[in-house]
């Protein structure tokens, strides 16, 4: 079993930056494809970014492309989401998730993920 714990959320002004971290327990982190999702009040959960097991393949939602960067450190069992040029519409609870089945790029569908963190709140003020 893998446990995921997010950190790094908070309140930031529009145009600012935040870096989210997701620490994973267990010794199988390097064999798990990772993703970041977010959910705003009254909205469905949406895919934000994903990264393959090795870190060589990354993918992003169109809404964050060019502003967010996903990365991972398999030695530290951690995946990161660097968020720049934040907008009020980026406000949401952000979740990291792990997919033990995916061999290449991360799935955009949350239903395919096996492990989820508890979420961290990101609030962007205008």
C-alpha cells in the first residue's frame, strides 16, 4: 500500500507562485505513474498534470500548460507541481494520485488511479 501526503498549498496573489509536494510512503514509488488533480467547489475533479514512472514523459491540461511544471524525485519518493503565474481560477483543492498500472504517460481519468492524497488547498486572490 502506498500513502500520499501533499503539502505546499496556501494563499497567494494572482501572478504569484506555489510549489506543491507529494511525499509517498513505500518502496515502489519509482514504479508508479503520478498525477495531480484539482477540484474547485461545485466543479468536477479535473486532471492537471501527470508524469511517467521515470519522469521522462509529462502531460498537462491545456489550462495550465506553460505555467505549471510537474517533476519527480524517485530517490526522495516525491512528486512536485511548480505553479507559476497563478490565476484566481486555479483556486481548488489539489490532489496527487498514483497509478500502479500505467506504463507510459499518465491517465487524465481519475478513476484509473489507485492511490490518492488527502489534498491541499490552493487559493489565488485577485
